[in-house]
């Protein structure tokens, strides 16, 4: 489907539903810098008086022909519906409560009082800023919702690791590395391969994002467009080919352990943190992995 036909279909559907008080497009297609291409998704915040309706993917059936409709929980604990249209165009709708957003935007009239906000409001506003500050466009809702979104500002308040959280991330990585090495030794190669990607790689990327933001690089979650914001040495050191085969898994585990240790040490030095001592674990892994 063409860009114009996708947007026309979605706009007409939103206008036809009285429970939708606003539909706001976010993501790369409305962000400054022109990063969108033919593969980019269509991302929306769907603001409704009846969010429970959208726990059922059937709520999107009025959009016409689809290939796939799925539902999942995403960042901030919100529900997201994903729609795959003919031609593989993907539209994602994060479902938000109109009442909760009105409260958040009302609080943003006096941002100087943020220290007094209850924690759910603080985290809700932070998460809203993270996803919307890079760019937004009101499709339904008019000038009132444009004024509300303008209160978000332009700076993205990425949550930063504390020293305690850093130590927890380090401990989680090395514990997962031991578990993966044991699975390789036992011959549970597919379990080891899965755990490598689900736990070890994800933990490494958390530190890579932190390092990149410390260096004013435009890091994005889930390693998206990582080739554009990782420095060359990190690009070269973060490709870990795996297969359900012992030697390949040992090589990948050894390489990821070396990369994690390097990034963790660099981050600790730059922030003046104490580096957790996991020398015994690393020595054991070296023995296991050759």
C-alpha cells in the first residue's frame, strides 16, 4: 500500500470511532532528520475513553483488509495493537487512556511542581516524553491536543542507570553467562543459543545504549539503527554469529563476555563507579570456553 492510502485508511477509521478522542502519529515518519524509509512502521498513540476495547484485536477490524492483527504489552505497561496491511505495511497503535493523559498534560502546565507528583504520574510523563518528544503529529484531536503535546518539549528524558543498577546489570550478565556455558557443556545447544540472545545480548545492549548517550550519540532502544550510532570499534565487536553447535556457541559466548567486560569497564571509569569484581566467574568461563 502507498503511504497516502495507509494514512487515509487510518485517519478515516479513527474519525469514525467516537471513543477515540485523539490519534497522534509518532516515530520515524514524523521525526526531524528524515530517518524514515520504505521499511519504516507507522506508529500511533491512540487516546481513547474506553481503552479496554482495544485489548481485543477485533477493535481494528474496521480498518479493512489486513494480513495480521496482534496484541502485546510494551514500554510503560501499555497495550499495543499491531496491524499488518497488504504489502507488509505495519501500523502500531499504543492504547492510552484519555483520562490519564488529560491528567498528565494538566500536570505539565506546572512542570516546576514535578517533585510533588506521585510516582505513577512521574513515570507516566517520563515515558510519554521518551516516545513522543522526538516527533509527533496530531491526526485526530485538533488544536487542543496539539497544545497538550507541545508541553512535552523536545528533550528526551532517557532514564539513566544508577551505580546500583549498573552493578545489578553486571551481576545479571555474568550469572547468565555461567548458565549458558553449562547448557553448552550439557549439550542443550538450542537452550544455550536462546538464552544467549534473550539474556546476554540484551544485557550488553543496555550498557551500549548508556555508553552511547554519555558520548552524545543518538542511541535507540532494541539496537535499532545501531550501525549509525555505535562507534566503529563497537560495531566490529558486537556481531556474534551463533548456531546450535558447541564451537560456535563457545565463540559467541567468549566474544560477548569480552565485549561486555570492555563496555562495563569503560562506563565505570567514565562515571567514577566501582567496578564489581567478577574475576572468579570470568576465570571459570575462560576455562570452560577454551
